[in-house]
């Protein structure tokens, strides 16, 4: 016997026109305000402004390994970042130097798997990793998604 009530109450045509007009006026008001105050415009004219783009400090791009002026990084090949990574994006290939000390052979970063969570950076006790501000990562070359972050063996 009972008919289901409509999920939303039906609006009269007059009500609909009033709401639509209000919405239109609000939108035009915002457009007019930005026309009058161009410095407040938040829309980024990407990609024309590529060189002036500024990122929030917390922006997470691909993982990177900073090197100092002498070309040295801070990694000790401890492997904690590899363990902290939830999806196997980092592979630590350790080796031994002439003094038989364990050193980093390669830190292989499988960029295509990275979720940019930052857990590897947090896990590193030597502050050897950073989330970069790199963007525009699209590529049709598979090799672009397999990176070795250190410059050479032991460094
Ligand atoms: S950012 Fe996250 S997913 Fe990417 S390498 Fe680090 S821990 Fe792994
Ligand atoms: S980057 Fe940091 S956590 Fe990863 S192996 Fe090197 S020292 Fe250890």
C-alpha cells in the first residue's frame, strides 16, 4: 500500500530558479573580485609558470639522496629504509670497501612503485634521504622509473 517517499523533496520551479540565480550571482561575484584584485588570484598558470613554481616544504616528490660538495652521502647501508618501505620500492645493495667495511654499493629506487609516503626518510637514522620537490614524472621509458640514488659505489 505504501509508496516510497522520494529521497529528496521536490522543489518548485520558483525555488529552483531562485537557487540557480543565487549560485550564479555568487560565482560572478567571485570572478569580479579576482578581476578587481589580481594579486589574490590563486590559479597557477601551469605550465607557463613552471620556473616560478613554489612548493610547500612538506610536498613529497620522489625520494632523493643528497650529496655534499665532496660527492659524499650519509648512507651507511644499514638497510632500515628498505625494511621501512611498505612496498619494496628500495633495494639496498651493500658491499665492502678495501678496509672491509660495509658500504653502500647501490641504493636502487623503483620510482614506479613508490607511494611517496615518506616512511623511508623517517626511518633513516643518518638523515641520508629526502623527499624531493621533483614533479612532471611522466615518461614512456621504463628506465626512468628505476633509479640509483648514490653516485657510485661507496659514495
Ligand atoms: S616514500 Fe614510501 S613507498 Fe616510497 S620508497 Fe619511501 S617508504 Fe617506500
Ligand atoms: S638511506 Fe639511511 S636507512 Fe637507508 S640504508 Fe642508508 S643509512 Fe640506512
